[in-house]
C-alpha cells in the first residue's frame, strides 16, 4: 500500500500545481502588463495659471487696458496666449457679445510669474469697465 499512497500524493501535488497555475498565471500576467509608469495626473487647464490683475482706461486713447499675469507650470517653460474679455459689468449679458483681445506672454519659466497687457476697445465715457479671463492656452517650449 505504500506505493499506492505515494502515487496518489503525486497526482494530488500535480493537480494542485496545475490549479494554482490556472488561477495565478492570469493574475501575474495582468500585473506584469499593467505595470510601468504610474498614471499621470491630467494636465490642469491653462486658465488656472492666469488672472487679470488690473483693468483701467488709458487716458490718452480711451482704450481699456487689462494687466494679466501668468504663473509658470512645473512641467517646463512655455508661452501663454490669454483671451481677455471686456464688459461694462461682471455678469455677462446673455444677448450681447463682449469685446475680446488676445495677449501673448512668452517665456514663462516654472514657478515664475510674468506679466502682459491686453488692449481692448475704446471705452465709452462715464462707464466703468470689467476685465476678465475668457480663456487661455499653454504651449510648452523646449
């Protein structure tokens, strides 16, 4: 009987080994295939890096001038193109279309703050302008 018991133990070890391979081999392949670099966070919107710091009327030309600042991203130096909107109040008019101007702020280093000015339309007398960021784009330079 000693030979028969060893024979069944051998078969049992073989079946457990095959079952283990069937269960853990796909798991191991999944871990191996999904490995590599950890997932990157999605890039944040360029609008979060820029803001309007001033809004004034130029006395000589009666044009609205918006002071814009951009803070550089950690991913590297780049250029911001900011769309500035000019309105006569902070709330947008659903029926009207506000005037817009573009300002390009090149060479913004990581962590640095650079400034630019957007020149808007000639502004009517006795109205106070509102200036705000309508959109922004970031292009990385190498």
